[in-house]
C-alpha cells in the first residue's frame, strides 16, 4: 500500500485560506454601509384607548355563584 504524500498539504491549505479570506474581504468591500446613521427623533403621542376610560370586571369562575 503506497504512503500518502502530505508534503504539499501545508501550502495547499495555506493558499486556500488566503484565497478564501481575500474573496470574503472583496465580498464585504462591495457593500456600501452608511457612514454615520443618525437616529430620528421619535415623537411619542399618547393614543386614547377604549379600555383606559372604561372599567371592566373580569369574573373568575371561583367568584361566580354556584350553579345548581
């Protein structure tokens, strides 16, 4: 059974990692990111909701009179 020649593995793996790093850098460099996004001032207005003005009672089954 012949021996596996591993003498070129280091340069193969190294060149693969360098090329992948270069390709990823080129992909990221292609995108245009905003330089300084500034938040817009949010105007908080209180919306009147119907449940704020009404009082509703929630009946739990234990507080109801027994059903005969």
